[in-house]
């Protein structure tokens, strides 16, 4: 991807509301659980990119960009798993918060709306992950772990940019921006009440 592509889009402030300090407190007090959930987020992010490649194999630009994202997310998955090992946190499934399913429910079933909504929901999740991983990087009291979270920032910022560019590539800009606005409202509503279980998207 040419780096100037991102600057061609109007600056997108995708997230309607910033993350609360209550979430930061919850996350910082439960770093082991957050790491475990974070590993699942990276695995899911890779899976979402791969699913889009399977579903729309003829969209060459999308396939190229999402191949890179899937690879990076799997690398992140591996790195987070190394942190789990280092802290002796056994891998186990965690009950996901309602966030992902709530957003998935917004994806319309007819094409091409399904494709547009899938790109925008993925972009919103990346944008929120970028925001929250950045908060962990800033507030984590363990310097090594904070450094690790800082190191993820650049690629997570690029990921949400890629999803917007793909939406802009395959859809009319006005249409994509107005749908993004609707979905962003839902995204913020889903996080309006802190989920009792500590999660990246609680
Ligand atoms: Fe990632
Ligand atoms: Fe990502």
C-alpha cells in the first residue's frame, strides 16, 4: 500500500466517545486477564481478515492488504502468547464481552451492504483496539509490558487506516462515511456501560 493513500482520505475520527477511566482502572488491575483476552483479539483479527479473503477472493487490492494484516495479527498473537508463557498464564478460552456480537449484529445480510459493513465494523474494532492498547501502554505500571504495548501501536493504527481505505476503494465515499457514522454510534453505545469482566472491549 502506498503510504500517501491514508492522507487522501478526510481525517476520520471514527470513535464517537473516548474510553472511560473506569475501563483503564479495570484493565490495569487485571493485566493477566487482559493479556489472555488480548491474545484472543489478535487471533480473531487474523481470522476476520482471512474470512474476508475467503469471501471476496476477486477483490485483488483487498486480498493484498488483508494478507498483510492477517500475517501481522498472527505475529501479534504469537507475541502475546509469549507474554502469557512468561507470566505462567495458561491458555484458556474466555467468555467474550457483548461488544463483538453486538457489532456483528449490525452487519446487513445482503451484498454489497454486507461487504461494506464488514469492512467498517473491522475498522471500528481496530480503531478501538488501537485506542485501548495505547491506554494500556501509557498506564501500565510494568515498564517491559508497557514497552510491548507501545510497540504494537504503529501497526494497529495502520490496520484501521487500511479498512477505511478499502471501504473508500469499493464504495462511494459519501455512502461509506454516513454508514460509518451510524456504526460508530452503535460501537460507542456498546461500550457505554463497563462490562463487569475485564476485557479489551469490556
Ligand atoms: Fe494486532
Ligand atoms: Fe490490528
